[in-house]
């Protein structure tokens, strides 16, 4: 289905002409996983995995690791692919405001201390199977539970 954007956003992330490819990584350190609050829509203010857009010429894994370093200052070694996640948000008229397809990987921390930045408002190492009452992106609990299983098998 093709749609015309009512107005152009600041970039092509808002009312995109096609789905946007992104990558994220669930990084584990001593049994805990790193999550961060998003500072930009969609999902500003909620907890999610570090990640972002894949650049032209990058593999999905390279994009996930670059975004991890840029957003939170951490490096990791990828040990597996978890799943893809789709985020589709529509406006009041039913037009697609955001459409992201995210390749979600699992990694093991290698160096760096998690820090906040322009895209990560807060950072926290948490139990992957107990997020408590933290507001999260859709399905984060299931994604982290599966990521923990993949990480345990890899170690």
C-alpha cells in the first residue's frame, strides 16, 4: 500500500516511503542485559535495546555494534541472531507515521561502561527475565527472555 505523506518530517523516518531497516543488540554482562531509555520517537521515554539505523554498506551486525558504541559507549561480540521486530505506528488518519524493521541480535559485553547520550536518556543493566514495571517498547520482555536463552547456549 502506497501513501502520500501529509507533510515531510525532519528526515525520512517520519512518514517514510518504505520500511526503514535498523538493528539492535541485547548485550549481556554477568547475567544481566543492558537496556536504555529512548530519547526520540517512536517510543521516546521507554526502555529498549540500544540500536538504530543500518547504514549503506554495513552488515546488520556491523550496524548493531556501531549503534551500540555510539548510543551507550559499550562494545560487544555478537553470539547470535534473536529475531526481527517490526514497529509500525499510524497517525489519526491511518497513515503510516513510522515503520521500522529491526534485526535484533544477542551479544556478550567485551568493554566499555554504559553511559547516557543524545539517544540514550538512561542506561541500566537488568535481569533479562524481570523488567518489573519499567515502561518498555512492545515485546521487550519476550525478546530479552529469548536473548538470554541464546546467550546461555553460546557460553
